[in-house]
């Protein structure tokens, strides 16, 4: 069996998978901002499965991950958090692997497509903005440390980070409403414009076959998707095609499924 952990900016979801991809159990709790508290709470949650035959544990963190170390998780205020060391041995001899949450979500969403596209750009828009590049059904090794949400682009006559004006957190701060409460077509058009700014910078460089939108704002894609694509078709250079945009099939569960696929791949490679 496989244990997967989706560490979000506000909540953490733990899921127990069978090798067949079926979820047997889940645990959810608010994500502690304190690293020591997070370690304590997660280790306690994982002990629930101590008596089961666990083959691997995959932990997704919202930041740059290098050799099991969370170099930077801005929305949680973590730097140089050695998650590999903190959780190795938590479930006996089961290996523990740490990876970026957007990479894993993109992996799951790309694998859900038939056929799997050559090039998939996954963008999760929630508390922040995360990006994952999937090439031939695998996390692209050359772009696995990329942080698209931190791109510097112009908005409101200022050069700012993309997620600084287009994330779910910023949308709430700007409009005083969560996405599920917004009904104004005018506001959704403005949101489409905010989201488009990052894509106008990324698409000419990456030129993906498909862009998948996930996260909390991703779950509302039908409300702004058409406006977003119209903006991109109008503003992209004529020789740069606008890729196909689709909504994530599992916007709230993509990360844990990505953890599942990632574990299967790594176990098969051993």
C-alpha cells in the first residue's frame, strides 16, 4: 500500500492507496505553519497506518524541493526544511519521497488524459500559483524546480510576481469574495485578465500542447475560461499558437493521485 500526503497552504490531506489506485482511507487537518508542529502532527497522522504493509510514502510540499529539502515554501514561511530527514523511518522501512505539489498534480492530470500529450503545463491557482511541466507523462527534470507563480510580469503599471495579483488569496483580498461566491461577469472578466498575464509570458517559452488549470480557482474554470483563451489568442504573437486549455479533472485531489503515480514509478525503477 502507498501513503500520500498533500501539504497545502491551509490544509493537509493524507490518503492511503492500494496498488490498484483505490483510496482506502483519508485524514485531513489544518496545515500548521510551524515546522516542528507540522512534523509532529503529520507523524502522528501517519502512525495510523503503522500496522499496514506500506511500500512507500510520498509527501507533497508547496515549494522548491531539492534532494528532499524544501528550500522555500513561501506560503508556509518555511526555508531549508529537511523533510526527508524529518520523515525517514516514519513507517518502518518504507521509503519516503518528497516532491513539489504542482509537479505531482500535473503528473496525475497528464496521466488521466488519453493519449497522454507530449507536453503538458499544469497550473494550480489557489492560495498561491504553482506550475508543473509534464513531458511524455513524467515530471520534466529540467523544469522540476520552476516556480511559475513567481514570474515577474507587468500588471497595473507595476512589475510584480504573477501570484501577487492573480492567486485565490489576492482575488479574495481584491474583491472581498471567495471564488465560489463571485457571480459578476465583469469580475470574472477581470480575473481572466489577471490570470492571462502569466500565460502570455510562459506560453511562448514552453509552447505546451495542453494547459491544465487546477486548484481552487481551477474548479471555477468554466466561469472565465472562454475569456482567458480569447485574451491569449488576441495578444499572443501570430506564430505562437494558443494551446488547448482544460480544467483539471480532480482539482482538489490531483496532488494525492500524483503522489500515487510518482510512488509507482519510483518503486518500478528500483
